[in-house]
């Protein structure tokens, strides 16, 4: 076998492990959401409903002490993708939000704003992303709830600001994310 074939076989085995490991998790789906088929082998769950998108992505095994580095890598690669696709305000698009502990997992949350210019208007997608490591298999995950694209002035959503008192969109994301984090558990 040549190196290319070996690399492809290793990649396929690694991706299969993402799915196998994730099968140990009971992933909640919000009421009224429809689970979608997806072609990305790292996407464990993709569901939509009521204008929101719920997603769980596995980014594979992580060594002890690499959690922060992996988050930085994901953010950097996401920003590179955003720049390459002409999105605005890329450098300020991720806002550290808070840390949250459920009975099972320890989460580090970020709010992400994607500003999409189109025909002189701007659309906004706001995501709340919870990064966590599954402690048994040491896999790195991203649990995301997002809303949009919304056609609205960016100052109305207060881009770059988390205002739970006055911003009903972010308040809704926060409530949904808390429900998801509290109900993500191991299968019995």
C-alpha cells in the first residue's frame, strides 16, 4: 500500500471512532426539532426547528491539557473559513461567554456572530457553542445552538455583546443551551 492509501484508511478508522464513541452519549433533541441527515462524518447530530439549528460535532481524541489549545484551533480555523467566504467582523466574531458544569460534563461557552453581507444588506447568524471533553474516551465535542440568518441591523442584535437582559435572541439561545447541556448524558 502507498502512503495515500494508508492515510485514507487511518482517516476512515478515526472518523468511525468518532461515531462509535458518540453512540455512548444520549444527545437531547429539542421538542419540535427535526433531525436532518448530514454528510459530514464528524457531525453526530444536526437538527432544526422554530428557526434554530442544533448541532453536535466530534473533533476526535484530545490529550490531557490540550483543551484550550483545541478550542483556539477550532476558532482559528473557523475564522479562516469566515474570511475566505467574505463574512464581516471576523476577528471579533467569538466572544468568551462562561463556563458551565452539568452533572456530567464541564463546558466552556462562546457566543459567535456570523455577519453575512449580501446585496447591500447584512444577515446575522448567532451561535452559542459549548466546547467540552467527554471524560471516558477523551473526545473533544462542540455542542451548538444557533439562530438565523436574521435580516436585521447588527446593532439591534448588539454584535460583539452578550446582553441577556435586553436581547431576547441571546436569552433564548442561553435557555436552550442550558437545557441541552443539562440533558446531555451517557446512555445507561
